[in-house]
């Protein structure tokens, strides 16, 4: 620059100021840029330090985890998105027989083939079970798989436990259970077979005892025959209990569902047990509350079995007083049937165990009374199978109450034959003279529901005093004593009673002679059926006396079964000669003519001859289920096949005979085409019911 130019610059004030401003600005910008750069460097440095710290922490954490993984007993394995192993702990490497370094980077399928590919980027936790071929043999490993984040990116971790020993134990238990079930089935089959083989000679023993009892015997001989019959009945009962329990244990108990008359069932139970109870001077009675439906849905046979067990035990352990069966509602949709007794009672310490298998109230009592101790256990199982419960309350020395609570469902249709016409007893003064814990109050409850005004007294003096105030109907229990009963009847007539009724057991019926001679208008046989009670009273209320329906039954209980005097033709198929002889003699005793076939094929031949018109028609065929050549069920099927398309009047009534008295045996017989089923040893009354002389037949 020349001196002139320099001078010119300095000589220009404006230009000099501009230069100063520009220089200052440049200096300021440089300073600001330096500060910004310093701050950014500080932030970057902090971030780098943080990242380094995080990385160090992650590496430290992973190192700690790896150290922990090495000392754990579980098998730990990791693999990446390419399904290659990134980590395996020492336990897994040892299990597989590899060095850890050999596993790293190896494909997962080299050690585990069953695990499906994982979804990348999806966090999940899953349980996987796989069988591995290890250095120790085949082992069953349960894996827990989890998606995790590592310093290398997303991976999947497997933590496994050896479940082989547990599975072996479970399989052993399952195999044991299967074998136990098979053993139960085999046991049931064995017992069923043994039952048939035992029942066959037992049928002969009991049948021959019956035949012998019908001959001319002196008192000592008659006692021996009764002992044979009683012992045989006890043995038969024990066989039935053991078979029932074995079926229940094997899970073979089958329950049917059909409408039945509850009142008739309960009353039939007390009638069946009445001879045993009355033989001990113990009363037995039944009561069904008025609001209980007459016909209900359920398994009548199994319910009867429960009540027979409970009431039978009550009779067995009651030496004074009585036994009662009461049916009533127990809330909405529930039925309660209680069996009450005034027997020995059960100690409180035994109430919890009384329904166990082979349990008895006490060992000396069990030995004295007999029995297997299975009756209550069977009853409990049946009640539970019906979705019900069974319970007991007892006071030692005073008696017990067993209650069966069941779901209640009224049958959709009623049967007119079930209806009981109850007379209107409004205004009728009724006195029951009886010292009984159940029969008298049960009768009073029924008569009160019909409108009667009831008084129940057990003492003679009190009863006579009450009669003096007026009585219309007097019901007097002969159990008070012959002389007392006669005096009470006379007092009732003197007080203006227009009807006197005496309550009698079948055995007392023989002692009193003609009821009219003792001052009574009519008698009722104990235990009293509701229908009989109301029919007798209704007849007199309406002025039309009716024949007592139980009179004939009572006479037959005293005198025994009589011959029908009618000739019926019966085909009997039975391979056992003793059983055949017993059945043949019973049928001949009833006036029947019998053709005996020794096996199923011969029986079919007889039937074919009848159907072809070459032989006279049979009124009944009795076929044993188990026979040589051809069993009874096959004989039935072939007879029914021959009858198809033929004259319907030639349809042969067929009843199966078997020692296997199970429900499925009955169903098998009916399904094959049989009309009925009789269990051995044969009940002669049930056998007689199938002969043509009986107007109304029942499937037994």
C-alpha cells in the first residue's frame, strides 16, 4: 500500500469505523462458537462416559449372571435369532457330553430338536417339554423359554429341569392304578363266578330245607330244619353284601332312573322286615308325609337296598320298643327318609367311622349279631351315587336315627292305581290305645291329616277315662295284652264308639281267634298300610263295610302257601339236577305240569315243537341263564326270533333263572326278550306269581 492510500484510509473516518465493527463482530462470533463447541464436547463426553458406564454395568451384570448360572443345577441355554447357541452353562454341557466351547455357535437343533422357531422381537415366556438324547441316556427336560435383551441384541433363554424321575414315578403310579383297576375287574368277575357256584348248592340246601319242612316232622326235627333255613338265609345275605361292595369298588354300580311309588316301596320294606322284628316283640312301622309326591323319579331297587340295610340293622340292634321309617320333605326339592329305632345306640366316638368299610358298632356286638360291616358302607356309596347324603344321630342306650337326603323330583305322570281315597274324618273323635313309639304316632298323623280329632294313650286307665268323654272310632293295639284289649273294646262300645279296630301281627292273629268274638268290628295287620287303614274306615263311614285286603295275606303267613288247584304247563330248562328237582317240586306243589330240559338246546327243541303245533302250548318257560350247549339268553333270542311274524297269542312268557342277581343281569335278560327275572335261591311266592292262576303278573 502506498503512503497516499494509507493516508486516505485514515483520513476517512467512516471507513475506519466500519473496519473496527467488522473486526469486533468476527471476534465475538469466534468466541461464541468456541463456547458452543465446548458445551457440545462436554455433553458428548458425558454421554460417552454414561455409555461406557452402562456397558461396563451390563458386562458386569452378565458376568455375575454367568457366574450364578454356572453354579445352578438347572440347565441354561441361550440362542440368537439365527437359532445358534450363544451360551450354555456347565450343567447343560455336562448333560450333553460336550465342552462348553464346542456348544457356542452350534445350531440349536444339534442338542434340542423339538423347540419351534421363536418369533423375533416378540417378548414371550413359554413352557416346553422335550425328550433329549443325552450322554446319560434319554432324559425328559422341562424348559421355560423367555425372550431377553443382551449386549448382542435380542436372544432367547432356556432354563430346564430334569423331570425324568418325576415322570417315571407318575407312569409307575398310573401303571399301578391301571393294574389295580384291572384287578378290581378281575375280582368282580371272580366273585360273580364264585357267587354263581356258591348260590347253586345253596339254592339246593335252602330248597331242600323248604321241602323237608313241608313233610311230617316232630318238633325237634322242625327246629333243625328252621335252623338250616335261617343259616342259609344269613349266608345268602353275606354273599350279596360282598358282591355289592365289590361292584361298587370296581366302579360298576349302575343307577337307573324311572318313576316309582315311594309309599309302596317304603311300606314293602317294613313288611319284609316285620316277621323278624315281630319275632323279637319289636314293632316296625312306616309313615310318608302327606306333602311328599306319591310317584317320584329314581332307582327304586337301590333305594330299597339302602332302606333294607338301615332298617335291617335297626331291627338287629333293637331288643325293645320299635323301628320306624319316615319320609318327609327336607326343603325345596329335597327328600329325607329317616330310619329311627329305640335300640342300643352308637357311642359318640364311633359315629364318624360307622360308614367305613367293615366297621361295626363294636366288635363283641358285631360277633354276636353277625354281618360283614359292609351294609352301611354300601348304603353310603349308593346315596352318594344318587347325589345324596346319609347321616346318623344317636344317643347311647336310647336309639339312633339314620337319615338319607336325596334330590326329589316328582314323576311327570301319575298312576291312578297309586291314589288312596281318604275319607273325610272331620268331627270324628278317634282314640288310639297303643304303647308304641312309632306305629301309634304314625297312624295318628295320617288320621289327623284326614280331619280326625286324635288322642293317643298307652295306659289302659287313661284310655278308658278318655273314652268316657266320647269316642267315635277306637283303634286298639293287641300288644297291650289280650285282656286289656278286650276291656278297652268293651269300654269303647259303652262310650258309644261306632267302630272298634284291633291292630294285630300275623302271629297275634292266631291267638285272638275271631275279632268279633273279642268285641272288635275289624282288624288291621301290622305294619299297617295306609290304603288298608283308609279303606277300612272309609267303608264304615260310608256305610259299606269292605273286606280287609291283608286278611288273606295274614292267613297265608300263618298257614303257608296253598296249592292253586289249577293245571299249568311249564317248560323248565335247568342243568343242575338238584335245582331242577327243587323247582319242579315247587311247580308241582302249585299244580303245574312240568317238562324238564337238561340244557339250552333241548329247551329250544321243546319250544320249537310247541310253536310248530306238535306239542301242547306252554303257559310259562323258566330258563337258567348258564347252561351247557346253549345259554338261556341265546335260547330266549332264538325263541323270540321264531315268534316274529307269527300268531301273537303264541308268544311264550319267559322268566330267566340266575344266581347272579345284579341289575345288569336283569337288564341283559329283559334285553334278550325275557319277560322277567328270578334270582336263586328261588322265592316260592315270586315263582308262584308267574303261574297263570295269578291274575296280575309282575316283573320280579
